[in-house]
C-alpha cells in the first residue's frame, strides 16, 4: 500500500510541475490569460485522474497505478495508443511526401518513435 501511495504522490507532484510549466510557457508566449486557461485545463485533468481513481476502473487503468490487473491493462492501452500514433505519423508522413510537400517534422517524430520503440525493445528484452 505504501508503494501505491508513493506512486500516486509522485504522479500528483509531477502533474503539478507540469501545470506550472504549462502556465509559464503560455504566460511567456501568449500572456497571463492564456496561461491561466491552459493551466486550468491541466489542473482539471489532474483532478479527474487523482480523485476519479476510486470511482472508475478506467481512470485507475489510465493512471497506471493499482493492482497487477490495472497495471497490465495500462501497459496494453499504452501499446495500442503507441500503435495508433505510429500508424497516424507514418500515414501523415507518407501522404505529405506523396503530395510533394513532405512534412519533415512528422518524419522526425516518426523516426523518434521508431528509435525509441526499438531501443526500449532491446533494453527490455535484455532486462527480463
């Protein structure tokens, strides 16, 4: 139980740091009103994740903390989301290339995804 509380505290602290970072970036780039709106959305999402865990199995899975079943479902959900992102990035890159206006930013993101996936696969296969 202590380990679970540590994970939840760490997630909450990381989320609060993200809200502060988002507010700072938006404040610098677009002014205080945009900063407060963006930070408010991040804070609302954090509140749903933090307080909704006790009420919703889906939110527990989304948060990635809980029993073995929830952590396993979290891993499977991340794998599916990764597949969707891979398919979207690759399709977007190929379509822009075929149209003659290749989007290099999308190509870089697709390459980053591929390298991180291969690297994680190598690391995890040697670890376990």
